[in-house]
C-alpha cells in the first residue's frame, strides 16, 4: 500500500505523537510522518519530533487573537506545504472551525480520552467517576464539525478500580492510547487509500 503523508497536530508533551512516530518507523506502516505542528511554541513534543528526524514547527495561535480561521489558514499553509494527506490530532487543544474541519474532512482523525459518545469535551475521567461508571477508555474517531462527534474508528477500555482518581485513570489509560492510536490510524489510512 502507498504510504500517506501524515501530519500530527499537538499542543503539549506529545506522547501519543511519539507512539505514532514509533509505529511509522516501520517501513510497511501505511503513513509516513512529514510534519509535526504545535499551536504552542513551548510544546515538549516539538523537541521529541525533531529528535526523531521529523520536521516540527510551531504556529502560535496567540498573535491571531480571536480570529480562529486566520490561525487555521496559517496552519493549513504549513500542512499543504508539507504535502499532508492525513492529519492526526494528538492532544491538540484548539477547537477547530467548520472551515478547517470541512477542508480536511475524511482526512483528519482525533484521539479522545473517553468511550465516546460518552464524555465529549474536557475532564472526561472525573465526569466518568462522578457518574459511577465502571470503566473508562479512549476513542479514535474521524473529525467532524461537532466537537468529539465524528464516526468512531476504534476504542480501548479499562476497568475503574477502587481508589481510582482522574489522575490514576489517565496514567493507566495512556499506554492503551499509545497502542490504540497507531492501529486506528492504520485503519484510517486503509479507508482513505480505498477511496482515493
Ligand atoms: C491524551 O490523553 C489524549 O487522549 C488527549 O490528550 C492527551 C494528550 O496526551 N486528546 P499526549 O500529549 O499525547 O501525551
């Protein structure tokens, strides 16, 4: 299968990004990283990407103020310039406008730390604990105009144990996310390749 040019969007430490880069180091993985982009210039993940030999840039959202679309046009220029064919959001903490989502629809996926459709948005684990759930999880999904709303590609789950807090759940879930995301991205690539 032809490898799709992959861009990964981050805002922070980028551990999911690192898991994707590691998987994509295999020559038969269906995506080839061409760009890591952060909206925060101080994101730790930028250094990790550079150390892995991947082009890494910051497009700071702050100078754009409230003009989200202007920020996204700057991101889009970098993405198109790198030849991006699929985008993976990995801890990217900006809500995207319909303009950007529609432009990349069918070519953009996200990892969210809940068993969607439950607990869209923030504080997912605390909300699951408060609701008396017995499990938490993570979901990789296609990005659609609604926040955390697109078609589900793949999920992983974890039982809630006595004494668990939002922090212990996040820590136990992270290795599952790192296994889930590369698998789900590979599935997404297969879907795009079939459609192309
Ligand atoms: C992960 O929990 C992911 O599910 C969520 O944001 C977190 C990002 O962590 N979307 P990292 O930057 O990948 O380490």
